[in-house]
C-alpha cells in the first residue's frame, strides 16, 4: 500500500484528491495538510511514500516545504501540483528535490499514473508540462 499525503491550501481540492485517490486500492491517503508547515510535520511523523504538494500556499509554500522535507528524507517522493505552467515554478520545485509536476488540469488517472512512476524511481511531468519543457 502506497501511503500518500495531500497538501493544498484549498479544502475542496484536498477533498477531491482524497476521493479520487482512495478509489485506487494501491493507495492510502494518510494525511491531508493545508500548508507546508503541516506537510513537513506529517512527513516527519508518518513517513509517507508520496506527497502531493501544492506550490502556492502560505505561510510556507510547497517549494520551501519540499526543501525542508529533503533535509530529513530523500526517500519520500514529492509531486508538485499547481495551476502554474511557468518553467520557473517547475525548475524551483525540481531543484528543491521534487520528483514530478502535475497541473491541476490533470485527471485523477494521470495523477495515479504519476504516483506509480515516481514510486518506480522515475520523474513525471504531466502532458501539459512535458509539451512546454520538450
């Protein structure tokens, strides 16, 4: 069972991702966090396999939270989630230690595929992003 932490500052987004991911028997949502501080705390205590990390949050954004998680774990896979398709956001997350990037336009099926690929040691960029970076 792949343990997943969902991090987003919008309640509806968190709840939607939880519903989508819980339909897959390979996944277990172990925590839902509203900001980067909570994400870091959850990762320290729960040791999830994957974090779905929103990029824009206050008071700690997803890039800062990714850096903080990397200070104590290289094993947790982190997939950035954002409405932004700017290369600056993508590069910042990847330089912070991210394993992939998916936009909020992506489907639940694509997100599950991204989780499986990063768990297999690969990087993942959603189609919307891969068109930009290729």
